[in-house]
C-alpha cells in the first residue's frame, strides 16, 4: 500500500502526507551523502632526509632514515620551499615532518621543520 493510498483511506490530509514523503526522501538523500563524504586525514611522519635525486621532469625522489621506501615530491614551484627544507635536513641532519595522503602513498604533500613545530607547542 502506497503512502498516497494510505492517506486516502485513513482520511489524512494529502498535502501533509506528500510533505512527509518529501521530507523522508530529503532525509535519506542527506544521510547517504554524509556517509559517502569521507574526511581524509593525512599521515604525518618525522624523518631525516638521507638522499634527494631527480627522478624525471615532474618528480624528485627522496629517501629518509627510518624508512626503506623511496618517496616522491613534485618539482612544481609551490614545492620549492619543501625541497629546500629537505635539502637542509639532508645537510644538517635535522628532522622534518613529512605529510602524505595515506600510509601507502609515496607522494609527499607537505614538509615542515620538526624543531619549529615542537617550539610552537611549548
């Protein structure tokens, strides 16, 4: 039995029944959208850079202490300050905080100096 037939047999105002039906569908649509939208949390690790080399025109490869993996960072202009931080980490053996999309990702999104981060917390 549909909701419209139910409203006709039970003497419920058809306008109210249709409004309730629309509200139900809107609620279901919003709840399914909220479940499908996932908030991504990026992974942050603290490393010391060991080696930086050019992989190709788009990426540099970076290797870190405490990790057997080789990571990539873009050669774009907005990543130049991150490359400078990595080079400084390599020369002075300073730790840096490396941010990636997921634990399995090898693409570096952001690099921060670990010592300034610790000083800001104090």
